[in-house]
C-alpha cells in the first residue's frame, strides 16, 4: 500500500515538471565541504528534480530545472577517483535523489572508491531507502521533517500529500539500521508552537534532530516567509529534548 501511495505521489509531481527522466540528473557538484556530512571531509552531489515544492526551498533552481544534466555520472566518478586521501565521503542531495532508479548503481560505484555516502532525502521513497541500507550503500541519512502532519502539506507545497511513505521512512530510521538525523527548516509560518508536540510524537525516540535556521536566498520561491526567532527555537529545543536524545539548533548564531 505504501508503495502504491508513493507511486501516486510521484506521478502527481512528475505531471508538473519534465525534469524527472529515466536517467541521472546531476545538476551540481560542491568539490569540498566540511558541513554537509558530519565528521567527514566530503564532496556534495546535487540531483535535480523533486516531488515536493517547498516554498522555502533554497535549491528551487534545480528542483524546477528542465535543462539537461550538468554532469554525467562519469564526470563525478572521475573527479572522486582523483580525490583519494582528501575526501572521506560524498553527500548525495537534491532535489530528491531517490526519484532515480539508477541511484543505487551510481552509489555502488562511489562505494567502490572507498568513500562513505550520506543521503539527504524527504523520505517519500521508503523502499529505495530500505534497499540502499540493506545493500550497505549508504552510511548516514539526513531526512527532512517538513513540519507536523497538520502543517506538512503547506510546508512541502503539496496540499493533499499522503504521509504514509514519509512515516514509513521515519519508522525505518528509528529502527537503527543506519546512522541518521532528522531535521526541520524553521520557517515561522510552518512551525507554530502547537506543531512541536506533534513532531515529538512523529519522531519520538530519535537519536538526533536539528532545527535549521531559515535564511532567505535567491532561489527561495516565497519571499514573504520568516525565520523562527532564536528565542522561540530555544523553547522548542527544551520541549523536543523530552522525547529526543539530541536536539540542536543549526545554522543560526
């Protein structure tokens, strides 16, 4: 049932954009980062296309990008093969990387280079996530929690989103088969005080949860949004810490 819901959600998203094709759509490469993969010197690979339309998305240029891929998988693998002894790992992000059936084979080639792999995902493709973990292709997962269930549709730009696949991915990660973190971009319009208790219920028992400061940027679609104040975030951290092992604010002074 969850797989059927995922496929229906994906079909809906695909009808809005031509970017999802039966090929890898690599739109960006950050050659070195100390931020994207905790504890690792990493490169970050950006996949275009997404089945969500978050109004606060910083990467909307590649989410809606219908141009041809900017890099081939060979381009990326050739680069990584020359970075031995410098890089510890690779962060796979987007957009939404799990849209691509070819993702596992691409990651397998990265793993052959002796690099760890972190996956950033919105959690809408739990079967892909489970398969990647089962096949030892990913070492760390960062899953976005857009908001509480009541606010999820507005936060992800899909009004009638079916959350069953998202909850399936959450439950799988809570099972501890792979290192993970949950994270939420703290947009005031989508993260009211009353949402916090519902998020606590959603990810209760999680190892790590990060509230990420929202900062407007060039590609954010809705310029009317506001960041949650640090004062309010500190209150959220206090409440969340009752149910989650580690809760921290990220990206805010």
